[in-house]
């Protein structure tokens, strides 16, 4: 199993309906491929974590690259893993202020290094805690599944 964290920029103003469409499609398709994760968006920025079987997850990322709603995709981190952070999220979504993306700035700065999986998991855990403590607010029109 692998986990991928990537960031991208919207090619135009993204609407709540478009985000809802992404979420609906992900929730329909991801379970059959064993993929879980979360999409964070705001201010024309996207950040997404995908986790699942290596081949399925990489294929999904390649499909995401073809989506014309965003561009300038950059993998921030990719790591093998034996457990999921988002095990109950076929795809969660969080709408937040772009400044809140800075929580993972350490990983972005270290993207050319070999970052130990434990460090990545720890950083993502801190990011998830931030989301769960209300420092980032779920978009009310787009339900977010609970983390376990």
C-alpha cells in the first residue's frame, strides 16, 4: 500500500458544485479500487492525500493529472505504508483558508529528501488533528466522513 500527498492549482474559479462532483465521483469509484483519502481546497489551491494499493493509487493519480480543473500538480510526498490515516474516508473534503495549507510546509520543503514514512505519518497526523479540532472547517454543503 502507498500514500501520496500532492498539491495543485485550480485552472479557474472552482465552484462548490464542481467540488461536489469530484467528491461524488471519488466516493463512487474509490471503494472498488481500495482507495481512501481527503481533498482539501481553498483559494484556488488543492491538496489531496490518496492511500491504497500501489497500482490502483498510482493509476488514480495519473487520472487526476488529466483533470482540466487544475494544473501544476506536484507530488509533495509518496511513501509505502501498512496502515491508513483515512481508513473510513472513501474521499473526505475540507474547504479551508490557503494559509492552513502551511501545516505541511515542512514536508514541502523536504520534498527532494528521502523522508522516513514515520515522519510523514506524524506530519499528516498533526494535519488531521488540526482539521478535527476546528482550525479548519468542513464545508457544510459537502459532508465529511468521520475519521476513526
